[in-house]
C-alpha cells in the first residue's frame, strides 16, 4: 500500500505582521514548516510526501533548507492561486498506484505522528478520516439582524488537518469546478457525495496564523 501526504504551505506573513511567509518563521530554531514535515517523516518516507509552495517562495525554502541542513528529498511543487488549486496541484503529483492521501496545513507543526497514523488507518477502513476536536466554549448563532441564540455545542466540532481520503475518491471530488464554499478538503469530498468520518484531533494541533499563535 502506498499512502501519500500533501503538505500545503501557501500562506503569507500578513496576519502574522511579518515580512516573510509564516511557514518560514523560526520556532525553536527551525522553520515552522520543517517541524511539520518532520512529524510526517516519522510516518511516511520522503518519497511519499509532496510539499506545495508558491512558486515565488521556492528559492527561499531551498535557502532555508541549506541553512538548517534539512535535505529529506521531499518532492516540492508550485501551488495554485487558491488552496483548492494548490491541493489539486499536489494531487496531480501522486502516482496512480497510490491508495490513500492525507492533506495537512504546513503551519500545523504540533500534529502528532499517532494522529497521522490513525488518519491513515481510519481512511483505510472507512474511506475518509477528518481530524476534529470538540467545542469547549459556549456557542451562539447570529442571524442577519444581529439577534443571537444559544446552540448545543455538543452538535459541533472544530475541524483540523490532516484530512485523509481514499485516493480514488479524492481524484473524483477534485475534478469539479472550485466553489466559494470549499473551505477544506472535507467540504470538497462532501460536495461530491462522499461520506465524512471524523477522528479525534488535539487542542495543541493549532494552525499558526497570528503572533499570539506563535507565542
């Protein structure tokens, strides 16, 4: 069985208020993206990882790899104009012999190898495995007039990555035209009629987006 992972790292430094893309910021003396890749290298060989970066950032990433002596042999490709397009670019790089594919945010460096492995194990059985955590805070829904009402938080979960699927499902789902309500891979697969199975994530598996996240 050949499982693959697409690591999407197309962010900028705007919300981080930094001059460089957030995935290249240092965390414990290493780029955030390097931490993320190392977590996946604990589960998959480098030949089964695909890193998707904006074309304009390829030289910067190569320079960082030289600086930090990080040469895992991961295939690195150019991304597209949106996350959907970038995932599709990564998908095109996966051989037809692949079985499962996981997609993960490059700026979620605290993902555990155990969760990654569980996502593959679950997707092998059920076809999909979307990482999520229970909502801890009270939740209210707000209508167009600004009125709010309480909802049962037990009915909601916060979605994370990795999101792992059968490769044949994934290829079929990503053959559609991009839609404005595609916020993650799960929404793309659901739109094409495939079932979504949730697995337990971790509250520390945050997406580093702002200076507070980095602290």
